[in-house]
C-alpha cells in the first residue's frame, strides 16, 4: 500500500518538475522566469524528499528556491535602466563630441 502511494507522489512531483521546467523555458520575462525557477526548485525539493534524499532536498530548497532566483532578480534590477536615467554619464561616449579633448580637459 505505501509503495504505490510513494510511486504516485513521485509521479506527481515529476509532473510538477516537468511543468515548471517547461514554463521556465517558455517564459520571456526574466522576472517571471525567476519566479517560475523558484517554483521549479520547490518542486525538485519535493521530488528529492519523496525519493528519500532529504539532504539533497534541503540543498535544493536553499539554493534552487531562494538563492538563485534572488541573484537573478538582483541582476535584472541592476541591468535594467530606469526611465529617468537617460544615457551615458556626462563627458562619456555618446556625448556628441562635447566631451574631453585629447589632453583630457573639457572644452572651453
């Protein structure tokens, strides 16, 4: 009786993993991908728990469900430009030739 219950739980966890992985691949928005990746990590932790690997499940829970999505979200936040940012800093590339001259001093 318990063997069939374990098999059913493993099958359900495998379906969750497959669905979450497919959703992560098909999603185009990085923020949504990070959220789906977190759900994937959670479902993998469940699968490892059902397969009697609690140490692997705890590692997956910490890294796959929390740390990796957090790193992705922080990176996306850092990379995206805010609407008021404009462009490169003053005097840098793309300033229309108004930057520093050959000697490094600003034009007069």
